[in-house]
C-alpha cells in the first residue's frame, strides 16, 4: 500500500531540511516508515533513495553538489 500523501510530504520536508545535527533522527524516521512498505512498492524505492541522500548529508557533503565524489 502506497504511503499517504501527508506522511510522504512530512518525510520529504524532513529530508530536504536535514543537516548534520538532525540527520540521524531523520534517517530513523525514514527507516521506520520504509519498514512498513513492501520492497516492490514505488514508495519503498523512493525512501531508499532518500536514505542514500541522507547518508551523503551525514558524511558532511551536500546532496547534488558538483565535485562531491563520496
């Protein structure tokens, strides 16, 4: 079952505002919601991408910034 629009919107906002100080709690929130989805759900794939982006933030990088290689 896909995510409710409000839940997806709330998570998207948290992900877009994530920084080194709050990234761990945002990762926990996304991981918790993703655990409720089937692996073949399109929202599962979307949240997986968000988790990858959050790992970049956790590493001190800026998502999408040119020149960041890791």
